[in-house]
C-alpha cells in the first residue's frame, strides 16, 4: 500500500501517475493519469505527448448521472464504499480542450442537452485513479491517456528515476479496502472552554497519517452519567468557527457542550470530515452549485460524490480507546446510530440536538429530512429566526 499512499500525495500535488493493472514492479503500458483538479497546460501537454490515443476524462457515476449520461442509482441505494463504483465512466476530451474546459466539464452544473458525449465504461486504472482522488478529497475526476509499448523515451526516463510513480490497481484497491480505521493516541491536555471549564482535548491520528481527530472530554470521568452523553461532530470550518447561517453545525457543537456541562460530563468526538467528508475545497464548490438552485445532496452528487461520504470507524476506535461502551448519542442522524451499533457501541438512548432555522439554512435542513431521513421534523415545525412567531 505504500506506493498507493505516495501516489495519493503525488496526485494532490498535481503530479501525473503511471497506473497499471497487476503488480507495479516490471509492469508496462497502462495509463498516464492526472487529477482534473489543478490540471495545468504543462501536464496536459505531457499526457498528449506520450500517447497517440485520445485524451479521456473519467468521472464517477454520481457525476455521470447528474450530466444525464447514466441512469440514477436504484431507489434507496446508499453508496458508502471508497473503492470501485459501477457506472463510473470515461468521456472523450476534444483534441483542442484546455485545462479550463476540462475542469468545467468535470465540475460544473449538471449538463443539459448539448452535443452528444462519446462515453465508455471507465477502465480499471481510471477507476483506481478516481478512487485515489476521492481518498485525497480532490474533485473525483481524472484525465488520462492509454500507453502503448514501447513507452515514450522521455516518459520511461521519468519512470526509471521515479519522478513519475508507477502504481497498480491492486495497490490502490488494497488502500481503499482497508476498512478498519486504526487510530493512535497522539497527545492530550486541558483546554478550559466557555461552555465547560473542565475540558480535556485528546488528539488521535489515523494509521495512514492523513487525518487527525479530537476527543473533547467534559468533566471528571468518574462523574460521567450512565449512559455517557456522546456527540459525533463532523468538522465544519464555516459553521463551527465563523457561524455560517447555511447550516446548524455551530449551534449543534456548542449545544452539545452545554448538554455535557449540565449532565455532569460527556464526550464530543470532533471528526475531520469537512463537508460530509468531501473536504473544504469541494464543500465551497457545492455551495456555489447550491446558489444555482441545487440542494445540498444534488450539489455533492454533481461534483461526483455520494450523498454522504462520511464513515464512523474512527469514532468507534476512539470510544474503544476511551473505554466508553454505553452511550446516550446526541444526534438527529440515523446513520450515526447504525454505524456505532455495528461497531459494537451500545446506543442506549438518543437525544435530538436542534439549531435555529433561518432563510439560509432552511433548504439544507429540508434536504437532510427529505433526502437523508434525518430526525429534524420538529425543528422544521419550529420558529424561524428573523420572523415573528
């Protein structure tokens, strides 16, 4: 998996990758591939120079459906895998296409009409490239060319010097299939908070070194009630730190701390899953699409992501480390309850946690109810900030 991990970082840095089927050592041909995000004229020219074949843009089945190119997933289908996706497609890119035009095709509003697009099923290496881009929280879209034998001399030189890395489908699949997230305790220390002075922050790092999560322990452990109040909170820079009116995240964060303080203690798991785990950059892109009329689910899917990319393996591991086995979960999200129960954590009780409605977050809250089944009906029936009740 080491090569795949390094490939992930190379892709994030804008470097092309040589992807092959089979073991990477001694393998030839395959594809030369780069992320659509950050694609430069130099990289696009390199791809075209080393192959006589067409340049192709590969996108996920979510993006293909939003472009009107594939049928929607079955009713009730929830795709939470980080690996291969049936329906991922490869689109022929015009010979005169620029990085800017490729970017618009990969990330713009759902396509309505226009000239037919030549489409085929994404190949194994293209799907592997999409998998890496998703794991790296890049826009899930990659540009590639097929390579013949012998390889271009200049490309072969870069491969020999490892300036361009060779990675196999199998190595990427192994990285994505590492279902259990192992977390390591890094450090901890007291951090008095306005809502709870007796607070301690415990930092955890995932075994792959990519993400760090924080457990905030409120109150003395021997005074915690049974079941222990617990909140799983996905990081939201815009809402938690700046008080964005587009969501209720900041209010839920501070509300949970007040609940813990009143109950005599509890645990808040602050998870590095910005934008339902699509990353801050993609979250801001989704906001732009929402301004054009898409709801929060459709905006994420138009970018190539599923309705919710989050997983809660790290939360389960953190609770195990803290020896917290029986909890009262502060949530409106049925998936969090299910994930913890599957992970062996007893969810003895659930307590709702509401923010305040306003004209900016009303579509977001409605989408969570209608599209994701969140338990927020009472919040929707409540008063809205800025209006008289």
